[in-house]
C-alpha cells in the first residue's frame, strides 16, 4: 500500500464494517511507515476527542460504542441508536478533517501531522476572527521604561492592553499602571509617561517595540511556532483537561535587561518557557505565562491575569489621551540639523564619543550642547540636569550591541559630588534620517 492510499482509506477505518483486507493492509503499512503511523495516531486522537462518550436510547443513558477501527468484528445488527452513533462518528471525522487540514487527507506526501502546530494554527485563525480583545498581564519591568524592557530582577508591574478592529481599522491602548501609556488610532500613535514625556508619530514609530507581539494573541503564537520550527533545540509538550489544552514551548530569547555581562563578554541568551492555555470550546488562547532561565535560575517574567475576546469596546475611549492643552507633544520625526559642518561632525562620531559628549553636557549643566541627542528628554531635562550637574563621568566603554535591539549600549561610571560611585549605561540609536546618535534610554 502507498502512503496516499493509506490516507485515502483513513475515514473508512472508523467504520467497523470496513473490508478486513483493507484494514489488514493499513495495519501492515503502519508497521513499515512511521510517518503514516504518527498521522493515524493524531487523526484518531482528534476523532476520539470529538466523538460522544454516551448515546441516547429510549430516554436512557448508556455507553456509546467506542471507535476501534483496526479491530474487525462481524457485521452488527441494526438498531435505532446505532444509526445515531454512526452519524456522530461521521461528524467527528468531518471535524477532525477540518482540524487536521483537508489538504492532508488528499495529499500525496507521506508526512506526519504534528498536533501542536495544528492547535496553534486553529487558535491563530480564531483569534484573527475576534473583533476585540482585552488582556491584563504582570511583567517584571518598571513604570516609565519602554515596553520592551523586561528585567528578571525587577518587581511585577501590571500592564493592560485593549484592541479593537472596526471598519478595517485597528484601535488599541497599552498602559503600564502609573507609568507609560501608548494609544493608536490606526493612523497615529501617542506615547506619554508620568515623568512628562509626550511623543506622537505615525504607525512606523512602533512605540510598543518588542511588546507589540502581545497586541494580538495570534502574533505571540506565530512567534512561538516559528521558533519551534527554526531551532533544533526548541521543543514543546501538550497536556489537556476536559475543557482546556495546554502547550508549553521551550525556546531561546535574548532578554531586554541590560546587565554587566553585556559589558564583560558576549550577551547570553535565556531559555524561554511559555505556557499557553487554550479553550477547547473555541480554540482561543485563555492564559499565558513566560519564564526565563539563565545560569540555572528560572524566573517567571510575565503572567496573564485575564484574556477576554469580543468585548463592546469604544474607539474614542481606547484612544483617549491627556488634555492636549496641558501637554506639549513632541514629534517622533526628529528635527533636522541645518548646519552642514555640525551635521558632518555628528554623523562621523562613534557611539562612545557621542555618549561622552552627551554626558559632559549634562554634568556641566549645559544640556543645550547636546540638544539634538536629548530631544526625547526635552520635558525631563531640567530635573535630569539638576541631578547630574557637578558629577564626574569616567570609564566610558565602547558601544555594545544588544540582540534584538536596533541601537547600542554604552556603560560608564558616575561619581557624585559627595564621592559615591555607581555603574550606569546609556542607550543610543541612530536610525533617524540624518543618522545622528540620539539617547533612547538609560538616563
């Protein structure tokens, strides 16, 4: 028997009246073909999940006939409930076909169909059909740091997310409790903090950065699916209850925390464990938890509080922002440097040189000397300058590249007027039209 013939007879195997010769040929083929054996086991697992365990018979409840396709029996005598059971089994087979993918029933390729990618695909499809979505998570971060910043040593911070698709537009709100907030009206994004930062720009700004994977559940699942297929060290396991399916994936990730190890040697990756809990009723993701493991220490870095779909959200409420008469919004499109000589000097300096220039301007109490680099700190400059004025900067490092970050990190030592010292860092990036170094974080 060929693999394509085996798949063609798959539905027939669920009928106890199948020709014994076909049943025996299928059994023999599975002994010789591991791919078709795995395909059969996946198929029957889905059928058994969807087949009723009890069948009605004249008002009484009795066990339904179990489906054991590779055990042949004599042709059974017809009775009223038997036809009902056959119909239920046929429905189960049809549903299994949808879950497995109809193309697999008619494919000529002998490939095993893994359950986990199928469940991911089904949940991704269900999530995309949901008009709205609300999620609350607790993540190890700080209130006013960017959303991509996750530090295993930080405490938990509540982050809420609401998203709505309406009339081919998407509105969303991402908010750290007592800290940074971002809203999007499908054309512009607005970001502000309790420290006075207020920036606006188009969707290309991606203020949410790496956290944008949680803006829709399907994006998180797609990333895990890609990581599982693209890394031989990655793996996953699945468990289930009567109402849920839990899939735990084990992949690699580079954390967003900036640590001394980045200064001393190459950045290490974290082992990332993600627990996804799906509802059997609708296939939607219901809970998620993420652990990072490094140097033998496993830390929970994110856990969901609730995930709810198809809520009656209102666009005007989602994109509500601070009173614009009280807030000066900076444009994410950075102002251009007009002086050609000054621009040439800025574009030719290294990240280390830029960091030294910026830090000197702050400690000298003259932030205007690095105004273009401190553009995003405009609202915080008075306080920042007051705190750093009179300090001494030393041991400024070479720029260190960080995985999954478009900029670089420069470390330095800060000594306060009273003699106290501490190791600090400054994040710089130059992905602007003029290619000049600008402060992105750390101060």
